[in-house]
C-alpha cells in the first residue's frame, strides 16, 4: 500500500500541475458556480476517478461495476463539482485518500472541496474584518496575518472599513475576502481585479445616499418648473444655481 500511495501522490502532483497550467476565467468576472465545465473539469473528474480506483480498487469496482456505471457517475459528479476549480477537486481527492478508510462518495468530495480558512493559515471572515478595522497602518507592508486581509480591506475601501457600521461594511468586506481566499486555494493571482458587488441600499455609504437624495430633489424641482431633467447640463446647472440661492 505504501508503494501504491507513492504512485497516487505522483499522479496527483502531475494532475495538479496540469490543472494549474490552464488559465480559466477569473472569479473577478464570473462566479465559479456559473462556469460551464470544460476540458479542465472533465480531466479533473477523470483523474479523480483514476485516483479513487487506485486507492480503493475493490470498493471502487463495487461502486462502479461497469464502464457504463462509471460514465454515468462521471457525468453526475462533473455537474455537481463544476462550481469548484479543477485544482480544488484534485486536492479534495488527495484529502479523501489520505484521511479516510472508507470509499468517499460525491457528498464527501463536495464537502472536501469547500473553503476551509484554517487549512491555509487564513482567518475566518469576521476575524479578518476586525484585523482590518484595528490595524494601525493601511500599508501593504504592515504585519498582516495574510495578504488577503489587506487586499480585501483595500478593495472594500478604508473609509468604509473605518467609517461605516459593521452591518454595512462587513458584508462587502466578507465578499471580497472570500473571493481572495478562494484564489489562495486555487493558486490564482491574488491581486487581479475584483468586480465590485452590485450596489444596493444596504451597502451604500451615507454619503452616497445623501448625494442620491439631493439628485432626486433636483430632478423633482426641475419637473415642477417644467424643465426636462434629461435636458442636458445647461438645464442642470440652471436649477442647481436656483437651489444654491435658496
């Protein structure tokens, strides 16, 4: 079994290298769950089944006695695991082989694919948020527990981190932080742009809300005076001048 383990480790190392070589669409422009499985995912599932067969030969044959059974299972597993990167799927395979005596089913592999912060020296989102709030410096060179904390805070905005209540700032920070933590797990570029969450009234700053209210007030007054709010900058400046005069 020891020799078999070495063979499996070699296969996994080769598979992870191949999975990491193919550049897939970043989560900064599309969420993982919306990515259609491609060749990289198919390769990962095929490799996953090969690794499981090598590690659990008898149990594997009982679970998938025929080539037809394997083909059907691969199709189901592919659809279920497509939200995770190929690299993540293969790492889950290694965890399953290293840590269990039982043949893992699809639910086991899915669970092993999920983000676990402590495995990579990452703080839980709330702890990371408090670290950002209490940091004495906003510099990249500050002694952050992980670069992901600094990048998530920078993307969220230091004004929001320090100036907005937790119920407003935390959801924005948490979204950015989890994107970055997933990149850590998938071996991706941490500093690629993060698409900002769609703006909503719960995450907008008080300044934004005030500006929006003023804009609506201006538009309402323009309509009252028979001025088209979309009539161009000249009309806008005219009503703004009237407002400033009281």
